[in-house]
C-alpha cells in the first residue's frame, strides 16, 4: 500500500514538474511588423509589446485548438514576431494585435495556437485586444 502511494506521488510530482517546465518560455528576439498596404494599419501605431509582455502573453493567453483558432482569431495588420525557447528548443512565434498568437516549428507548421480571450488577459496589455 505504501509502495503504491509513493509511486503515485512520484508520478504526480514528475508530471507536475514537466507541465511547469513547458510554461518556461524565453523570448530571444522580437520585431514589430506592420503591413502598411492595409487600410487598418493606423491601429498599429499604438501596438507596442516588450519582450517581457510577449512572455506574459504566452503565459496568460489561452491555448486553443486549430479549429478554435481558425474560427475565433482576429488578425490585424500588425504583429510581433521572432524566436523563443521552450523546453530547451528554439521556435518562431507571432503575436498579432487583436490577441492571437502562434508558436511555429522549424518547418513553419503551427505547434500551438493562443487567443487572449479573458478580460484578465486583455487587461494585462495595452492595445492588444
């Protein structure tokens, strides 16, 4: 009985450590990109995110499925893009004004979709949502 409890406790500890470790995201580079050919590009003047705010975005925004991201994403003509590390691996990312974000693999395939859905998420950033 005690052996089972110890095994269960160990498994829970390892799982919880792995989950928390994935949340460790470090922004390596960031660059603001604005598509000035779009009429709505004026809204991009006030869209400013620091690297620490981009990190906070990925910790605060809700991770969603591809289907949900496709149906609910608001893509504005401005974004921050760059590279980040997650689980000791380097990936590229984009965070769009409007609250949508993506993490991509080396081949450009979406690994994770994010949407800033809650008021808590949107209120953490000026001019994101």
